[in-house]
């Protein structure tokens, strides 16, 4: 799906909000993906099962999406694989430096009126705009 639809945007946002509320009520935790994955990488004792279930659920959700909506998910992979590895490492470094990722700050932090999350989210957006502009200039 490449066109914006109010229904898909609204239902996607609603599901993200619902998942975030369920996580805080059911587990007392913020739904920050980098923190959840970081806990698996660092092998936090007593924390592995819910983290693994969460990560597997994200993958299963992405896998069944085309089947549920009967739409093919098209992913254009046009850059060299090394660029994706570098980009992934930079995202990982950025989430560590920012003390969280877009889901933790942008969804959960802003919903809690966290000034730190507002600054982090504005920084994410500004960095994305600059990066996109530079990549388009270099690859055009």
C-alpha cells in the first residue's frame, strides 16, 4: 500500500496506542523497541520471555499483514547491503545516545508530556530530513 488512507492511518495509530497502553498496564513498561531489543541482547534476567514474545509478535504481525489485507508489501532494496549495515549501526548508536528510540520517545514519551522526549523526537525528525536531503543530493 503506497497511498495514504485515513482508515489505515487511524486504525494503525489506534492499534499502536492500544498496544502501548496494554504494555504499561500489563507489564508496567514503556513500549520502546530499542530498550526491549537491548534487554534481549544484554540478556536481562527475568525479563527475557516477555521481550522475546513482543519481538516475535512484531515479526508475526508483519508477516501476516499481506495475508490479512490481501495486499502485497513491496520493499524496494536499491542500495548496496553495506549501506544498510552502516545505517543500522548508526540507528543503534543514535538510540543509545538519545536514551531511546522513536517509539519510546515519540509515542510513549510524548504521551507522558516528557520534555526530554519532545527534544529527542524533534531531533529524530530533523536528522531524518537532513539525512534524506543529503542522500538524495548524493545519489541523484
